[in-house]
């Protein structure tokens, strides 16, 4: 299928598809006319990339998932390398949560000092 059809079927812009190709996540074959030609399996690769990007993974983080799918696994997260990326990402999120909770407590304390008796949103 041509790049426009892949874009339409996956809801991804042609520009993004070329970007994924540039980074080695997609491989387009070239027809005799020079047009990119993608396989049906590329739909699954693009969907995997988009799903991971939508929850905060970087483009480079998606590489083990794409490789896992290319090696014949039914899901991109079923390979050891993908699991390691999941674990690292969860640790990063946990760190971010700890930082946010600390900052929230500091801001709440500042509000309490500036406005004794003020009620914080979401608290009674």
C-alpha cells in the first residue's frame, strides 16, 4: 500500500510515517515508480508506535516493541527487551509522581502560610 493509504488506515500523517522510516522503525519498499510501498503488517507497527507515544514513551522507546512485532510475536510487549522498557518507564513515572507530590505539599504549605484557613481545592 502507498504511504497515503497507510496514513489513512492508521490515522497518522504521511510526515510522521516518513519520520518513523527515517528513524528505522518502518521500512518501505520502493516500487518501480519510486513510490513507497508498505506491507499490511506495517499497520500493526504504526499502531504500536502511536499507542506507546500516546502514553509518554519516546520514539526510541518504541524500538524494542517494533522489533518484537517484526520477529513474529503477536504483541510488541511480549519480548524481554520490551518488558525492560516498560519497567524503566514505570520507574520514571513513579519518580515523577514522587516529585509532584512533594511539590504539591510545598505549595499547599505556602498557601496555608499565606492564607490561614483557606481550603484547598479537592479538600474539605
